[in-house]
């Protein structure tokens, strides 16, 4: 038998290339969409915006598209074009539902998609947030998350009335790597708030509920734990009033734009939303996030890095850009966003997402420019385009949000390790 050539031998022995990981895709829902004039172009948004069925329809569409999760925006002030203060405008959407309550209302209407409301740490007691998110995890069967948000605005503080904050100026946020100490302190407080929530979520061991009628024991009191947290701005004794939820630890996700927010995410979150504007920017952000993890001494799994984009989608080339231009004209100004604004076809967006994946992005939180139009562009256009390239799921592979994101369910930090007999 003739001897095989070295090239043939190398081809036979070369290991198969590891398949690329499928992308995670989430959507950020807010009002009629992320363009301030979207409500004027979509009749349904005008009539349904403050009805549960409007939001139920959006989340059902996201779930039909097999998306990982949806996020809901929230704040302690009316929306405004000003950095701090109210602008007095009446031509843009103003007002929103409480995000945690909205997610709880939608949980029974869905079955697989994750629900991630925003809750502001600056003016909300961490005990209150912790039991709210734990309750959401129970009613959703393990699909809850939380996006903690910092607010340094005097307008928000004035609505709560428990602390005074000076007016936030453009100079205050011009250099996010060197924020004023008073603002940086709020990020430290947010990290403490998440730590309190995590301890409270662990304060009931998984088998603390006994419910034994014969012995009259509903709970094993030895499996409820004080958390005894003390920090600069609050102290919390514990335990929680809510039993440990299906995920044990609901997913925590944080939006971050620079060094100080990256450090908050590294200390407190499972997922970080970032806002790159190009492939090289992606690489520099990934480096900065990993440096933040090293700086805070993060242990365990590294952050999953998701990129935020505002998207306008249409199957016809040029149609999405024309629609955005029309919305800009209705609003009287070109759309401004912290995130990249994309206009194009689903196939073109798929190209961009895969390019950024190669640079280190693991998932995306897409902000639809107008609802429900651009949400449907994501679920009915982008998702199939990615799926055809082997880059997105064809079915839900887990029943919990942690499962969808590939995160294990952690044990309670307070549980006594079981002793296995030899």
C-alpha cells in the first residue's frame, strides 16, 4: 500500500475547529421604542402604551423569536431631554410603569424568556429590591434578573425626598473614568446594594421549608440566616422574608460606559451591557472590562459582555434609514444615543454582530427604534439570519434565565456542606 503524503496525514490528524458559540440576544423595551418620535408613527403605541396587553404583546413576540431576555427601563423622574431636570416638553412619551411590577404582571403570560427589570439603587432599600426580584423569580419559575441603576440626578432625589443631591452637570459626566467623588460613592453604594440582595437571596437554604404537618414544623429555623451586612450608607440584618427562589441567585446585569461603571459590574454583576461604536472599540472595551475585574479582585466566572445597539431594521435596503430620517424630522432633531445607532437590513446587522463576536462580544441587547416594528425586525428577520449561520438557537434549551446564559445555579453561601460518609 502506498504511503500517505504528509499533507494527507496532517489533514487526517488535525483536530476539528471548535464551533463558535451561539450568540445571546436580548431586547431593551422602553415606551414606544428608543426613538422619541416613535409614538407618532405607530398608532398602536398611541392607544395601548399604558395597557398591559401592549407589553404582553411585545414580550410574547420576543419569546416567539427565542430571545434570551427582555429588559424594562425605570427611573424616579419623568423622561427628559435634559441631563438633570425636566424639559417641559409634551411632544415625546412621558411616563412609564414600575419595571418590577410590570415584569411580575408579564411573568405568568410567558414561559421561557427572561424578565429583567431596572431598579434604582440610589433611592430604593436593597431589602425591598431583593424580595421583589426574588418574588419575580418565583412567579416566573426562575426567569428573573435585575438591572441595578445608579442615579446622581437632583430631580430623582427631590421626588424621593430622603437625600439631597446637587444638580448633575455635563462636566460631572464628561470624564467617566474620573467621576466626582460624590458620584463615584453612588456606584460603591450600588455595589453594596447588590451584595445585600445576593446575601438575602442566600439567607434561606434550599431546604429550609419543611412543611411537615405531623411534627408541626413549617420551616427549619436553623436554615434561615442573618446576613449582618454593615456598610457606609445602610445596614441590613436579614434574613429575607422570601424563600430562596428557583435560580438561587437571579441574574444581575449592569449597563456600563467606562472605568468606574465597569468596576461596579465587575463587583456586582453577571452580565455587563457596553456601548461600542466599532470593532476596535469593542476590543478596547473588552480589555477595560477585564482590567476592571482584575482591579476589584473578581472571583469565579468572568462577566458576560453584551453590546447595546439601537436598531432600525427593514428588509428593503435603505428603507430603515429613510424611516429613521422621517422620525428625526418629526422630532425636530437627529436621534442621539450612547449606543451605536444601526439602520439597515437584518442580514447587514447579522454581519455586524458576527464581526463583533469575533472581537469578543458574547451577546447583544438590542434597543428597537420603534415598537413593535423593529422588534419584529429582530425576531422575524435578524434571528433567522443568525440561525441560518449557526449563530443563534433554534429552540430554548433551558427553563431558567441562568440556564439560557450558561450560568450554573449557585449553592447558598450559608448552607452547611453535606458530610458524605466514607
